[in-house]
C-alpha cells in the first residue's frame, strides 16, 4: 500500500509538470473569465524548480503540488525513521545508537526549515523567518498538547471499583518518565535567552543575544548526546520503546482476538523452526525468532542471554526446548507484553505451570544485547537505503514545498499563519499521531511510560533542531527576529507542561482532554495577537 501511494504521488507530480509548467502565461484571454475566480487567475511567469519539477501560477495547481509534496515528504520521514530503527535494532543502545539515530529522525524537519532560509535573497529569507518560527511553535504545541493529550485519553485505564471514586480513569507512569519530562524544562532555556532581546534597543545588542542563544542551543544538543553516553538510561528507554514496537507486534500475533493463546499458530511456528523434526529447538533459534537477527556464539553477553532463555523455556531441565515448553514460553511472553498476569497456563499436554515473575525482565535482557548480533549484509543494506532515500526526498523537495506554500498563500490571499502554524506541523507529525493512538490504546503502563518518554525526548531534540534553522540565518544574514508572541507561547507551553509532568506520575483522563483543548486555544491566541491586532 505504501509503495502504491508513493508511486501514485510521483505519477501525479509528473503529470502536473505537463499541465502546469509553462515558461510564459498569457493572461489577456483570462481576465474576464477569472474576475470572479481569483484562485484560478494565472498572471505570472512560471519557472520549474531545478528545471524539471512542476510549477504552477494558479491556486489550484499550487494547492495540488503542496499536497503531493507533503505526501512525498511524509514518506521521506517514514524512510528515515525506519532506517534509524533498523540501525538501532542492529547496534543497540549506545552513543551512536541512542543519540545519533535519534538525531537522524529530525533531519526532514531541519532540512525543510533551513534550506529555504539559507537560499534566495535576504528579502525572501526574511519573509520566511516568521513562518519558520511558526513551525517551531506549531510543532511544540502538537507534541505537548495534542499528542500528549491523546496519549492520556487513549491510554487511560479504568481502576477498580474501590479506587474509582477517588482517582477515576488515569494513566500511571514510572518515575523515570517524570525525570525525562524535565528535558522539556531544559529545552526552554534558549527561549528564555531570546526573551532578553526586549532589553536591548540596538541591533548589535539583539544580535549578541541571538549569538548567545545559538551557542546555548548547540551546547544543549551536544550535552544531551554526551549525557546519554555517561547516563545511558535515557537511550536505553528509547531502545526499549523501539523493541516494544517491533518485538511486541511479533509476539502478539500469537494471541487470538480475545487475548487467548493461539496454540495452533504457536505449534505451527514451532514446526517451522524445528526443521530437522527432532521435536526440540535451541535457545539461539528462539532469539532469532523474536528479533530476526543471528547471534555471535563467542560473545559472553550472548551466552548469558542464551542461558537465561534456556532456564525460562526449558522447564524440564533436559537442555532442550520441547513443543509444549515452547508453547508455554511463547504464550507467557506474549501475555506479559499485554500486561496480563495469568496464574496458570495449560499446555496441549495438560501440563500446568506457574508464570515466572521475571518474564518481563527476561524479554528486556533478550533484546538488550542485540548490538552483539551479526546480521546479514541485506539488513545493513536495507537500513542504509532507507536512510539515503529519506534524506534524498527531504533535501530535494523541502525548498519546492516552501516555495509552493508561499506562492499559494499569496495567490489565494490566505494568511500564511494557517500554513506555517497548522498545515506544515500537522504534516510533519501526523505519523506520530497515528502511532500514539495505536500504542496508547494498549493501555499498558510500560508502553505509556516509554511513549511519553519518547515524546519528551522528541520535544527536546525538536526544539534544538527547530531553533537552529531560525537562529543561524537570523544571525549570519542580519535578519530581523521580531517573533515575541511566538516565543511567549512556546515558553508558556514548555514551562507549563514540563513543570506539570516532571512532578507527577499519575495523569487523570480529564488532563488529557484539557491538553487537547489547549492546542486550538494556543494557536487561536497567536492568530489573534499576530494577525488581528
């Protein structure tokens, strides 16, 4: 389906080249016809971007290209995210795995904002500064209000009857999640520095503040990467979140729609692994099944994990994993991921076994040593090609998209506010919204904790990455940075949500509805202050 949409978008983009790319547009014959249809008026010269991409001079053509460019850029973001996840699954957490590939996920947004500001004349760059800051505010508002609220609303689980009157439906997170939320407070430091521009009246004083904010932003970005190398619990949570998405999908397929183990499917899976028909499989084969990677037999940590798998699955202690033991073990792992706590599970042989309380810890240990795995060249190639394709799409289409947006806003007489504050941020984050709804609907404390931790880390990285395309051209090209309203709103959202989430581990469902309502309220406030007053 993804390939079909991508090919269709490319076909439509190529078709629009034939329909809209003209060197000179004759407007004399269309004056009377287009008088009542300003959106259809074509009165300017159209020059194709890069010499081959389509261009248009009328509103409908520009709108069409904006939609197609957004679709293609969303695929670029998906390919970057997929490639980053694949590399992280291969090498595991670490300075490279936990930080660099988290940074790679922000590249499409960085390119989309930076290239239009660095290219073109100073007048064009100045016109795009405000829209760039609008994307920053729109992104922060979406993450900390809309997406955070969806996580709470969709992830809230009903408590027992004894607790219902006192607490109601809520999301409970672990304490590490509240620690991660303090990254949002740290991310607001550059905005606080930018507020000092109001103290100075001279351009040199304002430029000095811009320089300080730029240095602090870069310092925070590198400090975050270094911090993870000495305190790896943040990147480990990122890795756990990735495993939660991939390993869980595999194991949950072994359950029926009502949450019961699908014994027939598990037995069929066992037969697929047991190629020599010995009615027994090895721990190494089970680990390959879960993560899809081979193992280095000489690695000490690998041997330790194999021993733990043997202990977990081999309940008889004979050194092999029989069919019944495999069914019991895979069922327990799948139910553990669903946060179910069955006291007994009956295998096809009517053997009853107690669930090991360390099952969840075992799954974490199974996945935590994937950096010791040796994968085939095809896996490396697939991950590299995904990254390269995503970067290529982002680099090639960011400038045409921004050019089409600005042209459409001018032709259609539509305020650029709605484009930069609403349309583009939603286009960049709609995949995150869908993923949030999917994962939060599982109503798992662990999943919600990892989801919110990933959100807070994304806000920190997003703020740093989004500020750089704003500060760099403003400083080096002597552009004006009069965006005080946007700065006030970003600070208010970051300090308010960061302070609230840093000291709480239980969030009632009504807080999610309140956060969702804050999204249109914040955007409406900016619109009134910047466009109407």
